[in-house]
C-alpha cells in the first residue's frame, strides 16, 4: 500500500477527469488525500479519499471567477489573460505551498499528483524538494521549442527552417517582452518566500518539474517536437465516458434515430456567459438545414434570445456525453480540451471556436490534425458557421481523419496507464515507517 496526495486546480475540467483515478487508487487499497476547494468536497469524497480543504486560499472554482475575481471578468483578450496569470494562477502559488507543506507534516505521501496549473510545484522544486511528482496533462502541451510557437498564440507549426526561425523569434518576444512582467511576478513571490528565481519559462514549469508528465491525448493530436522531454508520456484522454443509467431522457429523444444528421452545439461549462459568442450564431446557421440541432447550455439558463427558436433545435441544460455522442454527426463547440476529446473518442468531426483559457491552442490543433474546422474570426457569424458545416459534411476527409485518431485513442487507456505509473513511482520510494494516516489523525481535515 502506498500514499498519494492529489492537488489539482479547482475547476470541473481538472477535478472531474481526476475522479476516476482517485477512485481506482482507493479501490487498490492505497491511502489517498485530495487537497482542494470545499466547493468540490462532496464530489471528491465520493471517491473514498480523505478530503483536505484550502486553508491559505479562497475556496474558488473555475465557475466562481466572477464572484472571487471580478476584475478578471471585466477585462478582455490579452489584458484578461495577463491579469489571470498574475492574480489567479500566480496568486495561488504561495497558498498551495503552505497548505501542502502542512499536509505533508502529518501525511507522508510517496507521490504527489498534480495538474499543469498547480503552481505549488514551483516553490517545491526551487526549495530542492524531490518528492516524486506526476502531472496529469489536461491541457495542450506547453514546452518551449524551436519546433512550435509559444503556448497561447494558437499558431500551427511549420516544419521548415523558416518556421523554426519564426518560432524562436516569437519565444523571445513572448518571454522577454510581452510576458516579462508575469515571469518577474512569479520570481518576486519566490523571493518573498526566500527561494531562488525560476530557472525556466513559467509555462513550462509543470512539464520540467514533474518526474512524469502524463499527457492526456494521443500523439497525433499534439504537435511534433524534437525537444520533447523524456518524462512526457501520451496516455490518452482523462475523460472516458461512463454510462448514465439514471438520466431522464428528454421527450424528443426518439428523433435522434430518425434525423438525417445530428449536430451538437455547446459552449461548455465555463466560457458560456455570452451565448452570442457561438451558440446563437450556430443555431441561426443551422435553422434551415436538414439537421437536428441539440444545444446544451452547460446548466445555464438560455437567456437574451433575440430570435424565435427554430423547429429543428432542441435546447437542454445538460445531457451526458456518453448518451449523446453516439448519435452525433458533428459537434460545434468552443474548444474545451475535454469536450474535444469526447468527440474524438466517438469519431465526431468538429467545428471549433475559442479565445479564452487554452482554447486557441485546442482550436489550432483541431485544424492542424484535420479532424475539424477552426473558426478564426474574433466574432463568429451565422454565415461563417453555416459555411463550415457545409464544408464539414461535403468533405469526407474530416470524418476519416477523426476516425484515425479515434482508433489511436482506443489503443490507450489513460487511467490504467496512470495507475501503473503511480504505483511504479511509489514502489521506488523508501521512507521511515509512519503512523497510518486517517481522517481522524488529520487535524486540518
């Protein structure tokens, strides 16, 4: 039996994919503590792990940014991203470090399990702490290399000397000019903590500071990179669907069997404050086409609808992907990493548009891999979506390509591979015999 400490970013897109892994660790008889936001306490405890809440951080989540970080929601574009890096991502580093340090005083984990936005790995490594660490790669891969452009720009690779020169210049521009103050902000926090500066680009830290980095995709959905560190392993997506036996099917469900084609339109569960960005233009674009449109709102009410809902559109707050995906012929989405991989796993071609978080990178990879079409305009129009849908259905290469990636993913099993990796790492650790930890012995539980 080994001990594992899980510390992942408090958002659905990071917590939900970690749930099956935590449950498997518990089922295998391991001791597991999950440190996170109290907003996810019930969901986390359902796995059988011991839950420990944030102490030196706000109990925020990806869906409460408007409440906890109102300034972030007021900004747009690059200003919003930079503010988020400094105040949300960077703002967690010291709190993560203090909390995890306190947990480790009582619970002696063999392996720390993190995600790419767990900034606590930075002070831990700069302090010289060598605890075995595995990072679950739930975002597109970020590694500085001449082969790829800087993360966040959504620029596809060019395999030529010109492309590598372009990338080198862009890396210099991004790291030394555009985001110089953000890198310095992290260094200022480290200095306050009595630790040395970062020895690499902050967005690369999770990859290089982890003993093993388990990238949650297949190789064909990630850019070729001759500088890829040897600790990176492709394991497939961390979002395998599970049956939803108890979900009440909507009254129109039978129409899925008779429709010529079915198209899902969604803006996910986070970037869905404004349905004018993608959902409404997509609904208008598909109104007069011979398709059944299923629009899901991510549990948000459908508001500010300035047009009559077309007869071929069915709107629901939520439908489990495990039920809906087998019926789809296409998916129009704002490029969430998890949602895109659900589509790939079911061989569903994509139309994507996304500007927030990592979505420009996901969109670029959809386009580059040939599994769909990326809408590149800043503001999507119904005409643009309509043209993309027509192109998607007229060109069989999109279906052929996504089917190829689907088969590649079928050969991988993220959770089995991750479990094997974690147990192997834990077996390498030797530590003094410690008192068996339980919820009763944890004074902060």
